[in-house]
């Protein structure tokens, strides 16, 4: 499985950070990357939507810093473990949308996704020990009752009312 050459984008220029450096889009000069960075391509925007008749959560969104092939392999392990079943799946290089059915609680699902992200980061670390890594953005979830709360392992979640 191939490893990406960069993990984040410089927030100042909205350009990929490669080897700790970024190209200034105005001057074309390669500069040291700033201290502010954002997840973006090659990060994958991953979205889970729960289509169960009585969902305990509705939508979870997060970014994954890995090749799409690696993410799909981890999704397959979720299916094998019975965490959810796929209704529809759409994947491209930088986008993953999973329409699924799950009886997992919001906390259980957030923990499963956090574990998936840790496993993907471990796979990346073993593939390319010299590639710089940055923290993934935590998952954001909606479902259940109104308000905001903190999920497992510091994962923040946004919770909206469901009907």
C-alpha cells in the first residue's frame, strides 16, 4: 500500500506541506511551512450516515490521513466485526461516504472510528518511517439529543436532535 508524500496543508497558503516546506502561490518561492496547518488533500473526508430504522447516531464526519485503499481495508474490518453493514459506499481519492446500518451507540461508534484512525496511522508509520505525520482531526458526530458533549479519548462531538 502506497504512502502519501504529505499529510497536511499550510493554512496560510492553502498548499500542501512537503518535507516541511510549502510553495508560496504568489511568488513561487519554496518556504518553510508555517505553524498553522489543516487537513486537506491528501486527507480523506470520511462520512458515515446511519440509515437504521431507530438510529442511535445519525452522521459522523472526520478526516483520515491515509491512502483510500488503506481506509477501505479498515472499513472492511468494521464490516467483518459487525460494527455496521453497508447500504451504499462511495469512495474517491479524497472522499469516503458510507451509508450504513448500525445499532452501535454513538460512543461505541466514535470509539470504533478512533481505533480505525489509530490503526491507519500505525500502518502509515510502518510503511514509511521518514514521512512526517500530523494529528488527524477528530470525528464530529450528530444524532441523539440536542447539545454538545465530549466523546471518548478527547473526541469532540456535535450532537443534534433526531426525529
